[in-house]
């Protein structure tokens, strides 16, 4: 196995453990990475992301064919498959069920940039409204369509999906999105439910925050190092 393949497998397993250790997902959720230059991707078998194992990944293509690996794929692998099909520049996809993001969708509040780490979502986070698991190519296409050219989509009453040029950045974007939504929910509560009282960033402020602290900047350094190190030390469910 080539070193780069080993490294990518390691990153995929680690990214899955990160979304579980940071409470974006518990028993359900998954992170994948495109095998560079192909229409195939690595994704764990059907179990908690907290139990992902780099030696036990499946290789699936954008048409949903399992090309290698043993075991059953996650039932919502279509999210990954069809985003990779629609977005050739995307090499990492995260699907998780974080509570604050789900809360925002169910009170009808769009995501707003309210702190530095939210800057990456300056162009807005669209919503995929349909309830239910994404278990077909058609539904995967629908999610990819809702995502559009963006980096994240909220899935009403369900969770989120993030997409980025690499799996580390996609993972950090997912953590940042939940942090941002959690803050927004707290601010709404503190403001007595009056969304107008929240001093959301202007576009200019959000762009500055994105350029200084966004996943595109921090994935290569301290953010990934931190999340990966914590995930390696925290117990499952910790
Ligand atoms: Zn899901």
C-alpha cells in the first residue's frame, strides 16, 4: 500500500472518530475522502463513526458500487457518492447529526455568522428540507443540489453535510458549523428568542474571519492537530 494511501486511510478513520468524540454524531454519521483523481472514495463500514478503523474501509464509486472492502456500507453513503459526482473539486465529505444544527433547522432560523469560526459559512448554509434517510442515488443528487457550490448544507430535523477540498477541512468545517449553531442557539435564548438582537457579522467581517481562521487555513495546521490529538485520547462516547 502506497504511503499516500495509508495516510488518507488514517485521516478518514481519524476524521470519523473526531466527529464522534466532538459529539457531532453518536451511533450514526460518517466521513469519507475521495481517492485522489478518481470517482471512488473511502468510507467506513456501517457502524458508529467512533469505531472507524483505517484497515476496515470500503471503496465505493459515485454510482454506488462497492469496489473493495468487506462489510456493509453505511446506508446514507449516497450523500457522499453523489456529492463527489457533482463536485469534482471536493475531496472530503462529512455527514453528521449535531444537535444545535438540528435545533436551528427546526425553529426555522437560517445559519448566521456570529463568531470567527463561522466565517467560512459567509455565503450561507442552505437547507435540505425533506425528512428521512438518504438511501438512493436520487436523494443523494437532491442533497448535492441543495448544497450547490457551498461548503455545507443543513438537513432539516436530521443533520448536516459538509464538503471541502480535503477531508481534514471538511471535518473541521463540520466542527465549526456545530460550534457556530450552538452559539447562535444560545444567543437566541439569551435574547429571548428575538433574532434581531443578534449582532451577526457583516459580509466583510465574515470574510475577514474566514480568511484568518477558516478550515481552508487551519486544516493544515493547529486545528487538525488539536482535534486529531483530542480524538486519539478521548474514550469512545467521552
Ligand atoms: Zn444521517
